C-alpha cells in the first residue's frame, strides 16, 4: 500500500464544487497545509464549505486565500475575523456572499470528533445562556442547562504533518497537533501534507499520532506558509501606562504581575491571547503551570529569533519556551482539561464586564471585535475566572458597565477583574475594590467605572 501522491495538485484533483473541506492550522502560520490550499485555489472549485479554527489575515496562505478567490460559500469557524482587521471574508460576509457559523473552538473539535465516532451529536454546557444557543435544542441535567450540538462530518481534510510514511501513518511535532487528529478522522478523504515522507517502519510505532487507516493521501510539502512572528502583539507597548485625567495607570506588565499575585503556587492556569499572554513573561520562578488550548501544558515565556521553535507555541501563536515537564497533546485533550474542571484559573481579555459578573469578548458580525475562540469552553469549566483588560476602551467608553451590550461570552462567571487602575473582586453584593494603582483614589476610579464599586475592605 502506497498512499503517496506526486503533487498537491494531483491530490485535490477530485474535489468538486460544493464540497466541504476542513483546514487545520493554528494562529496565522502554525501547521498550515499551504501546498494543498494553494492547489485548491488553483483548481478553482466554487461554493465550498470551509471548516477551520480561523481564516488568517489577507495575504497569508490560509483559508483566507480561498475567500479572496471567491471560492467559499459557507464558513464554520471559531474566528471569522481578527480583531481590528477588515479582511476579504469580513467584506463578503457583510455583503451576504458567505454564510458563517461561529462555533466555540472546543465545540468545533467535539463536533468533528462526534462525526468521526459515528455519533449524531452531544449535549454541552458551553454557550448556554448566550446568543449561540438560540434556536438549539436544550435540556437540563443536574440543574444545569445543556445545548445539543450536531456532529460535523466533512468531505475532505487538509492537514500538515512533520512526518508521514507511505502507508499514511503520521507524526506531528510539538504543539502542532491541535486540530489535526479530529479533523482527519471526521473526513471522508484526508490528505496529509508532510514535511518529510519516510518508508513504512521508520516512524516508531509508539510515535505514530494518526494511524494510516484515517489517511487517504500523502503529499510532500512544497509551499511554506509565511511565518508570522512569534511575538505578543499589543496596541500599547507593555511597559507604557495609560493616562487617566493626568494619572498614569499600571503598565500591562504590571497588570500581569497583579494577576499573578492573585494566583497561588501549584495552580493550573489558562491564559488567553493578547494582553493575558504577558503573564507568561512575568511568572518568573513561580510554580504556575500554564495551559494553552492549542494543546500545550507547562510552557514558559514567549521567545523569538534563533531560540524560537516554530512548533512550540501558545494559544495566541506566540513561540514559547519549553520548561521541565512541558507536555503536548491534541485539542480534544486540551478541552477535556478545560471543560472537565482541571484548570484552577482562567485569565481572559474582554470588551465588557457587567455588574452581575457576565462578560463579552466578541461581537457577531463586527470584524473589529474578532471571534469566539475557546473562551466559552474555558469558562464552562473554570474554577476561578479573571478578566484582564484596560479600564476603558481606546475611545474612552466604559468597559465595566451595568449590563453588557455585546453578546455574552459567559454569564455571571467573572470572579475578579484586573485593569490598569485596580483589582476588583466580585462577591455576593457586587464588585469590591481590592487594590488601586498608585495615584488613584476610590472616587476617581468610580468616576470612570460604569457600575457601583464597593469600598476596599480594611
């Protein structure tokens, strides 16, 4: 049996108009089957349904390439856009040319896994009480609302691998496992793009991550995705504080240090992309075990240059260091950790937090505010949820408000908020001031906050 095909063009030759195609990959450039995507673009088939975590930005060799070529009719994804960036997909969605279904990242993985296992679907608490549950079947188990999610089979999957043998056995490397296994198993035809193709037996049996029974074709990788720099990208320099009526707030590094101060040693902690990713830069010698929903546990600080390994990265796509005990696993395992209550703390960014402890971190149909990602899954199993964000928006609007105006990511689940002016804990009576940045008084902070704050306890 030899599953190797001579080229990506030959591998995609039978994909018809109207097919559904799952594309693996994480962030802007991690684990992208770029050769296959380019070949599918060149083939020119239309009315595709594309299933992916995110589309990437314009110009990157991601699903966005197919959108730019007007080949996509429907998207099933966790991120239809990147915050602050208007892409071809945003324009086509707004014009009604592309139908989009936003799915929490962990639910996307589970729907694929259900299809692979021959199941019709499953019930999940993720998204209950949010607009994503509208119109879906709901049931209550043990007093908690669950939402029915249907299986998500696909016609084809494009996956990127480190090594594959001629029988289709596949080995991934580092944190580049993520969606590969779930998407590959859910497809009728799985095409692997491999950095290296070896003879059968050269991959040790215990190192085969995806058995050949799930793989239809193997092609050599000939096109490399542009490598997006593995650095934390923020609008404001992390060592620059923001001015509030003449008083300078904490820098983002100082905010990260305040979050770390909340977290006890020996805690398992998920940190979101963007601002919360700075926590990894400030942990130091503390024994805090960091989790990334892409499938990494126990990683270190972000790194770039010659010390960076492109196959070792966090949930934001930042290249990170390996620490003693670091482990890698697929997205299924990662969200078992999250939804199964194994995380002691989850630290996320947000656009809004309201007085009841609900928060919003995305907006349906607004490309400036990005997509859902894995936040809903993380919230469903978090022991303690901390929101890390600036106190007011870049336009000066309240971010701590009486009631969220954006679609909820999670309802009544925020335990603490760390902003650049203070630390606030939620209790039975509401949010209480726990600590303020130097120069800020309680009255000054209340004046820039959209709901009442209780006094700091003596």
